[in-house]
């Protein structure tokens, strides 16, 4: 990583890992402008991105992409939407997801900040993407081609893979996480998530660079291992529902607890049980 904090992970593709939450922000540099991928947790954090981008690259921001709907990747959208002629691309289900999850959570926290005192959301105005991606598309922004690929439900039902094809860099958001085990947060789909990764692995080549939503860049083998771990979660949820075994009744030495802390699996088991019932 350079002194500026931006690490070049592929030709003209730079990652910076921001705290809190070790969230990845990526800049794709084109001859006529920059694409910023993900906008962090609130307007102040987004404004920090804008300052850092200007200091490092000195080119205009011409587009923004959201990898998925979660707050730590989208609550800075309003800052970028206010820039002149900067479209924000995202999965077509993000507005619906905002309505079901992010919107009510934001409203509750703004009404009573003590509910989530670690969240600085007083100035957040929920801002969905204004270019909704419904099918795989190649978009040329700043003179650079980007492949935007809506994924089936996995980490959320709003996951959007981004491929920079001329240097084989994938930006996958929280479909892959490196700095901790994947989170089964609001709107996760534990049964179909492994299949999403299996589909991506058909397109990811050996030697491709993969930028996760949190943490350091990884390779194809890492994706294989994470897919296998997520499949183990899905299989265990299905077995637990079949046998009537609750998560808290599973033995402490269960293989799954070597991959995830038990507390992180609670939402996965709840979501999985609901989806089986559905």
C-alpha cells in the first residue's frame, strides 16, 4: 500500500480499506474520469472518500457503483449523487431492500439514536441508485469498460458483481469477505449463497484478482473455500430443521463453530428456517 492508502490491485484499479469495519472502497481509473465503488456509512465518510480520491488521482468522479444495499456500502450515496452528472449504478432490487430493511432501521435510529449509538446517521438521506441494473451489462465510464452483473440472492438479494475485464479484477462486495467470516445480515439467503459463488467461479479465472467487501484482496481458491464453508452452513441449517435441533443445542465442538462464532450464525439459522417454511 502506498502512503496515500490506495493500493493498486490491477492496472488502474485501486483499493482503500476504511475504518470502521475495514470496508473496501475501490476506484477504477479511466482516461477521462474515475468510478468509485461503494460509498461507506454516512455523508461524512463519503466526503472523506471524495477528498482522498481528489488528493490521490486528480481526475473527476464520473460514476459510482453500489455492490449491494447494506448501509456500510450505500449510506454515503447522497454525497456522490449531489455531484454534477454522476450516475449511481446498483442492483434493481436496492430500492425494495431499502424499503424493507435499511429504511426502517435508519428511521428508528434517527428517531432514537440510543438504539444504535455507534451509528452516525443523523445526516443520512436514504439515496438509492438512479441507474438500476436488471441484467448483465457492459458500461463504459471514464473511458473504461466495466461489466456489471446482478447476482441471484446470496449475501442479499441486491448483490452486484463488477468485473474490470481489461485487467481481470473482480469487485464482489460482501458476497466474499476476508477480514472476517461472511455476515448473514439483513436479507441474506443462506441456501442459495453457495450456488451464487459456484456460478461466479465458472467465470473467475486462475490469476484473477478478487476484491472483497471487507479485507484484503483474495484469489480464486479463497472463493472456493468460502463457498464450501457457506455450503456447510446451508447443510447444517437444513439438517437442524429436519431433526428439530436448535443452534444453541449443537455441541460446542461442531465443525461450524470453527468457521463462525455461534452468535454470527443466529441470523443465518433464523433466515434459513424462515425460507424453508416459506
